[in-house]
C-alpha cells in the first residue's frame, strides 16, 4: 500500500529562536488533501554518561512546559542543522556536568514525537569519564546527580523518570550492559 503524502503548499505561521511552525497542505495517497501542522526543530543530542562505578550522570532541571522539575540525562539542542551530533553531545555533556569521555557509542537517533515535529534526537553512551567544571548557559540552572544504572532502570519502570529520551537511553544502556557489550 502506498502511504506517502506529498507536500502541496507550505505556510509559516511562526518563526522563533528554537522552533518554527508551518501549516502545509498535503496530497494523501487516496487523492484527497489534508492540513498538516509541522513544528521544525534543529534536533538535539542526549548522552548517557556511565561512570566506572556503573552510575549514570543525571541533571535535574525545571521544565517550563510541564511546570515541574525533571530528571534527565545531559542533553541539548543542536545549534545548527549541519552541526555534528557527536560534537554537540560532547559539548552538552561538558557544559552540563563538567564531564568529558574517552569513548562514545552511538545508541542511534530517535524521533520523540513524529506526529507533528521533525525533531531528531541523537543518543550516545559515554564512558571513560573525567570531570572538570560545569559551564552552563546563562539561562540554564540544573543540579547534577549520579544514579546507579540498576536504580535508574527501576526509576524508569516506576515512572519516576518521565523524560522519553532518558527512558530510552537508560534501557538501551542496561541491555548493552547485560549483553556484555559495554
């Protein structure tokens, strides 16, 4: 079955610092048309940083859209569409936690909300950590925590960790650890 839709028109409703919002008219496989609202985002990177003691680095920060603190692995927005995701991940890990890593494993990109946003989040596992000073953005306030991998898995399964990219990364690291691949 043909599932492909074709963009017929596109109209920007909003262009901002982080996102753009456009409204498209799409030609459907059955010949009808439909309106599609799309949020454009340059994408982001998250890093599951694993210490030699099998602890993951987490940051707790205020997330304005939810009006609550969240517990997440270090992450951030790519500055440009052509920015190398791994370099972005290295920068975000260092800025948010002060850590640098000897080695990175690609945990593969993910689509966090494919129904209306084109954001891609690239995910990495970082090992061989060394620590320096945080260098957070001027408008970024966060606390850094170390949580044992097994405890982090429990927190994902209990719903204590709600952030999707963090849930996925924690579970991927657990699977790789159990398979002896890290």
